[in-house]
C-alpha cells in the first residue's frame, strides 16, 4: 500500500475501543492532548474574560497610583470549586518598581509611562509596558503552575531565540530575561517585543477559504523546519550557561545567530505531562534522555511513581466511584502499566525517522498566531513557546489546533462532500453542512501538503493512529485515567502480535480468557462513567475536562446552576440515603477532600 493510501486509510478509533462518540472523543483527547476545548464548548459567554488593570503616568506615579496586588493575582476568571488552590497556583508576587526598571533598561528607554495587565492564560502573567518614547514591550512572568522554577523560563527564552534566529520561524524577539528570582523584579521574567498585527482569530472567520489554505501552507513550512532541525537528545532546549555543567553530548552543533552567539544544549524536559495534576511533587527522571527506549520507560515509570505515592487520581474523564460504578484502583493501574512496560520498546516504530528528537509547537491555535491585518495570509509572529519541548516526532506531530473542528474526520481519498439530503435541509442546516465540508477539506489538504512536503510528519501522524501508536500515547496518562482501555489494547496486541511486531519475537504478554472477560466488564463499567459525565456536563453547559473555571459575569449563574443540577442528579440516581451519600462523595464538581485512592 502506498504511503498516500496508508495516510488516508485512517485507523478508526472505534476499531480500538468500544463505546460512543463521547468515549472516542475522550480517547483522541488523551492521545493528542488538545490544549484547550473548542470555543463552542466553553462554559462562558464570548464577553470579555478579563478584568483589565491599567495605570498611566511616569514610574513613580504608576507605583503610587496602581493596585499592585491586582497585578500579582489571577483576575481573568473564577473557579466554582477549589478556587483558593487554583488562585494560589496562579499568584505571582513581584516587585513592580523593579519590573518597570528592567523593562526600561532592556530597550534603553528613560522611563515607563503605562503598564497594562493583559488577559491571562493558564500559566503566566502578561503585561504590556509602554515607554516615554512610544515604544512598547511585553513582560511575561510564569505562574507557579507553569513548571519547575528556573528551567521553565530558561528554556522558553532559549527556544524563542532558536526558532527565530536558527530556524527562521517568526517568534517574538527577546530583549531580556531572568530565570532566577534574585533580581530587581523578585520573580522570573521574560521581556519580549510586542507582536505586531492582530491575532489570527480576529480575522479567521472573515477569511476566504483560499486565504485559510495559504495560512496552512505557511504552517506546514514551519513544521518542515521543525523536523529539519537536529537534536542530540530528548528533553528541552536551553542555553548552555543556564544548566550546571552540561555534558558534551547535550550540545547542539548549531549556534545562536544573536549577538552573544550562545551555545544551545538539550536539558531536562519542560513537557507539562511531567508536572501537571500533582506530578510535579514526585521525584522522577525528567531527562534529558539519550535514547527513545530511555524516554518511553521514564514516561511509564513516572506514572507508576505517581500511582504509588499520590493519594488520588486527578483529571478523570468519567463520573466514577458512585454506587455500583467503576472505581479506579491502584492495582489495576499498576497492572496496566507493568504489562505495557513488557512491550514498550518492542512496539516503537521501525522507521527510525519517526523517533528522531523533534522540537514542536503543539498549540497553534488562532490566538497564538499574529498576522498582518492588511494581508492576513502573512504570519508576523507565533507566541506561547513556554513548555515547548523536544520529543520523538511520532509523539509530537499533530494537526494545528486552528484546523481542528467538531464533527467527523474526513476519510479516504475522495474530497469531502455535502450530505445526500442537502437540498431538503433548512437554511441553517445547509450553512452548517457547508461549514463542515470546508473544515474537512482544509483538514484533508493539510495532510496532502504534509505528505508532499514533509512525508516524515505524515508517517508520524499515521503511526499515532495504529494500535502500537495508540498504546504508546495512552500509557503516559494512566495515573489520571484510562487503565481499562489500555488493558484492552494490550490484550488486542497479544492477539495480533505477529501483525504488529512479528512472529520472530515471542510475545511477553500472557492474558488469560478470564483476564479478557474481566477487562471487558471493567471497560463497560468505565464507559458508563464516561457517558454519565458527558450527560452531566451537557446539562450543566460545560465541556469535557472542565475544572470549574468561569468568567466573572457567569460565576453566579453557574454556581446556582451547578447546585441545582447536583440536587436533581441526586434525586434521579440515589435510591437510598446510603446511595445519596456515596454519590455526594463521588460528585467531582466540589472542593477536593483528598480521600485516599482505592487500592
């Protein structure tokens, strides 16, 4: 079969797991780790999601007149549960006079005349600072939840320099940074140029289909540049001076083209999978890794360590642990991972180019891309390089977020078409059908462009949807969820071992008929919990993976709605007082009590 045919012969997720669209959506999210939900799923209206804090005057007056504490706090929304914990993870204490001082010095200005706190993302404070001579810059301060101190900032600064000056990809110019708190600011920071133009999201909906295709062509060129770069290890990118005594094998051959010509090295990873949901609290191997075998074992060992040492499993995608429901256990999670480790290196791609260490921006949505408003197909800047890391190509490659869409993925070689009953549809339905066809066409053309210009990425995308690729992807999430699905895949791998690995290697898995029957029962019970969670979220008006965030305007609305729905849920599903108590304990949308995980 040709590579073109193989690329478009999609391996249907339904052939890997049973269940509804919601379960398949969960599974795809676990594999590709979508950075954020679709806009249409957000539990908030499109109204401004941030309270702005702006102060205008010269340095001494800025300091005297502003509410500096608001600059330190998270102010872009609220949480309906665990709010104090969420706010603490996003509170950055810093010295405002010091920030103004280093900002002016970084570009040779006399003083700052204005500072504006911009809408916050999840991991950083961002300020627009204006100088007395009219120039502006962006100051970015990482939140505590952004990753490891020192490493997160050091890697982001080096990565922006590398992609801008070595790969030729438009990233913000860095004026200065500090990966220490021992500075006038009292916090880590990066000072960078303000991106010109406008966010692509502001013009995307008004762009012609051909213009959108031109944007996609440009992104394919950038991704080709990512793959063309050569790295000696897996991890994250740094300047050599920011790591203690890096070994010769960590150094890149290329050098920065900036004035200081700093040497680049590969160091510990900033990949958030090693820090999110409590993983930052355990000591595990975070790289750098010299081989793909070392890396895949470290990912699994990280999950094993978290399961053994932490008391709960955050990030579950189902409503579990109610009466007669699926109940996640330490034993089952450990069983799934230990069986995975028996085959982890044997199911890696035979094509070594798919395992090459690759730098990749995994969050290319329309708010991270700035374009020329008068020529919107011209990309001026790509932002948000925090936690960008160097991992195997087959774990990095993904479709850009801006071409993801809600609906069935296009299959086969034929162009997407309108439904057979299109002429019988109403005007609104016809509009939706046309929009879906346009989105599917752009998605397919991305794959065709990738296949022609960078076939390694096309092969990597294809491998990710094979059974070995899905197993490898899902195994890194088992601390949180998915152990029945992983066990089912491993059982299928055992049955199809000769097809996926080869008959010349003995299969180390030994699932019995009893094991298979038990796995099917567990998966069915687990699937019911995922379906129930989807039902709950749909009625609340939230999205899968919701952590309780809402904008300020919607806070009282959702607080009342959540309380009302919880009571309705209990009345519907609890048949006795004992069941009511069990459901109340299992209810996920409430302050966590750190109840011990089941063994």
